[in-house]
């Protein structure tokens, strides 16, 4: 949970456009440059003034220094108050304070001006630390500003970057945060613009003060709500356990019911479809089910098991989607989906081949029994059951409910491993348990990476379809089972995940 929030000033807490642009206009006139359009001077809002004069007008360092002096001549008396606080900012700061969050200002503007502006708008009381640059140009770089703000906030304690947000409207705020491994919250209502913020790879983007307030308070309010409701750890675990038990119980009841129904149908009807579902002894009596019948009953059991958990799963999935909306404004490029598909395929094939080479699949009687049952059905029937129906049902349970719920009272890393461990244990045999745990981590990663419940469902489907095809076809017994194939496919999976993680750090 975040406990510290650093705010940029210009374009984040206040709208300084009139004051800054008029003072820049005033300074430019000293150099014979007449700029009547104040909108063209908006890029000066945010970065250090010296850099802006050099970047936008080609000033030498000496000219930039002189321009800054001229700028301050007007700003210190007039421009500083040509400023407006964004609607809702004081109320948001008060709410953050009331919820125990520690706030600081981290601005590239000289601290002497920052202090006067905060006092002018009567919001200085909300901040534990106020950091800005010095008039001589010291500490203008955003990384230096953020470093000093963290030093003042944490004092003698070690700085904990994972407990801090940096809120700002320009790429400099995002870059300063990233340099110190802090998550950034970009505000598009400021002066950076959505394209700049996306290009800078902000961790989160909000579009208004109300969205910013909702985002920053979501963890604190959720924690307060739990405390008020008196939710204990046992009660939290029971919510998941109850859903899981309902899923398993209803699925088992459905299987028994279908077993009874199929037997009665087989005893009273004849035809080709009966021969597809039942085996008979020499006397012509039904003595068991074919793999087709077992697979159809399994599919119906999974569908029935989702009925009592569907409402809970939908609620948690929708709630997570709403929470994720601010984090996934930038559309994921097609290459991201391709890399995830390759990572899935590489991991699935590599793990299956590795298990075969190690001989552990042949040593597990429980695993062999599951395999023989699954692959005794016609290929298409098995593919529909294990490649489509099963992944959807299991994802509603394990990622839709268990993982989404775990994230509400533990950090993402712990939720990753806990949900994956439960998914592995659920398979009830060592081989599938280990495989399920590893794939559970990958599936949860896909969910976090794309922020869309369809992603883990798709990864689960791809995984099951590839595994089913490998075990069903002779290819699995011949050319694929080799050390080079194992190494190459696992490498493909690891490399693709590495590329994805460089694009967006998830854990």
C-alpha cells in the first residue's frame, strides 16, 4: 500500500499558465523576441526555465541565465499570483491527509516561490515536506528534487520506493520517478498532453482531479472499509473457500447426476450415439462409459460448477476492470499479444518436453490415469472440453475470484504465488500440480500485464489446447521429445517474458 505521495506543483496542483507565459513573454522581449501567442509558450510550464530558453529559442547558457533573471523580475511580484488552483485540489489533499497519507511537493520551481504559492492558496498545511530548486539553479533536475523530497519524508528510515507515488503532468516528473524506481501517476489535465505522458511510459494516467482523488484514495478507503467492517483473516479466507467449495460441490453433484442420466439413457435407447458413449460386455450389457461420455460429463460438470460462482466472479472481475482502467489507458500494441502467445507456447511445449525427458510423467500413476481418461475421447470432443470449457470455468474460479480477492488483502507478488499454489494443489497429482503452479504464475502475469480478464482465459486456452494436441498426436512421441527442443522452447518463453517485462514491470 502507498503511504507517501509526491506532487509536482505547476500543472498538477495549480494552473500557472497566465503567470508563467506572460513572464516568459516579458523576458523574451528583452532579447528582441515578440511572442504575442501565450499558447505557444506553454512548453515552459514544467521543465527548468534555463533549459527551456535554450531548447525552444536556442539561447546560450549565458543568455538563458539573463532571461531567467528577467523572467523573475516580473514573476516575483506579479506572475506568481497569476495562478489558479485546480478545482477539487484542496478537498483532495485534505482527504489524503485524513486517511493518513504523507504528502510532499517536489517541484523544479524555486522553493521560495513554491512556499509563497502554497501559502497563497492555503494548502501548505497538508504537506510534510516542500522541495524546490534554488534561485542559483541548484537542484533543478527532477531526479534531484524527488531525491531530496524522499530524504525529508523518510528521515533516518530507509527509503521504500514501493510505498511512494510521484504525481505530475510532464515527462520530467515521470522520468524523475522512474530513475528512483517510484511509480508515477500522470495527470493529463495539465500541460504535458496525453501523447507525451504515454511516450514517457507513465505507470498510471488520470484525466481529472476527481479521477486522481479516486485513484490515490482507493487503497486507503478499502483498508478503512475493512477495518470498519471488522473483517478478519478467517472471514477473508472463508469468502474464497466458500466459492471454491460451491464450485467443487456443484460440479460433483452434476457429474453424479449426469452419470445416473447417461446410464438410464444407455439402458433404454439404442443407436450409434449410444455406442459412442458406452462400453458393453460380451452379453451386450452396459459395463462402463467411453472416453467420449466421460469427457462430455466433465464439460457439463464444469459448466454447472460455474453457476453458483458466476455472480461473485463477475462482480470481482468488473471491479478489477474499473480499478485497472486508469492503468491501461494506452492501448497494447499487437506485438504485446504476439509475445505473450509465444511465451505461452514456448513455456507449454518446453515444460511438457522436459517432463517427458525426465520420465516423471511415467512414474505418476495418478497422472497417467488422468491422461488416459482425457485422451480416450474423440479429438474434437476432448478439445472442446479441455481447450475451451475447462479454461473458462477454472479462470472464473482461480483468477476471477481467488486471485482478484487475494490482491485485496496482500501485495501482488504474494497473490501471484498464493493463487498459483492453490491452482497447482487443485490438480491433485504431483506432475499436474507442478505444471499447474508454473502456468498459474504465467496466467496471472498475463492478467496483470493486459489488465483484461480475457487475457488469462486466452493464455489458459492456448496452454490447454497445445498440451492436448501434444499428448494426443504422435508428434509428441517422436520428433518433439528431445533436449534441443526443450531448451529452445523454454528459451523462447523466457525471452518473450523478458521483453514484455522490459516494456511494463508487473512484479
